[in-house]
C-alpha cells in the first residue's frame, strides 16, 4: 500500500510503502531515534540521503541501502516490523543512520570500498555508542510489544482468509 506518510515531523523521512498499521508505530520509532541524534549528524544523514529518506516495508528480507544500491531509502522487512520487539527495530534504524553518517564522513569512495569491513563496522559502532546505543541489542519483549505482535498476527490471518 502506498502511504507517503511523514515519520518525523519537520524532516523528509517518509513511509512510502507499508500497511496502515505501520504508520503510527514507525513514526514513534523514527521520531525516538531522530531525537537522540545530534544536529551535526542529522545534517550528515540527510546530506548523504539527498535530503529525503524513504522507508519501505517489504515482504522479503530487510535490505540496508548499501546492499540495495540506494542511498535515499531504507527497506524494512515485514517480519522485522511485525514480530520484533521495539528495541530491536530502534537499534536497526539507528544502525542504518550511523552507517549514513559514516558514509558521509568517509568521502573517498575508492578508499571506502577497499577499506576492511571491520574498520567500517568499528566506526559505525562508535557512532552508535556516541548516540547512547549499545554495540549489540538484546531483544526486550514488553507487554506493549506482545499486544502489538498479537494484533499484527491477527491482521495477517484476516488478510490471508
């Protein structure tokens, strides 16, 4: 379903494709992540993304923009959105934004391609830690997550019947 719903007020971070049930949930996730990012890094994220980030919820696996060959979009898997605890999705989005900051700062494309992956991963982790996120996320299923996951499973079952 085509939505074109703004996820973060005042910024061009838009849910382009997804379900109606994704709108408010993803808006709260993206707004929370965006609020914790320093202004300088926000400018780098938007600069790397040509001023606009489109978010698509796809039925297949999640693809980071590096793998998809895109710089302006972020694809989230339907399974990640529907069945993961909120803290996992928050960490996924934060990691993607940290990767965009890293890409913006690493200006030499050739050096970036030949750089050992471990160096890039370490820099992305340091950006995440600077923003207050742990290196790795440990899923924490809250009662609100359980209700949301059950509601999403019921919605999928209704769609299939």
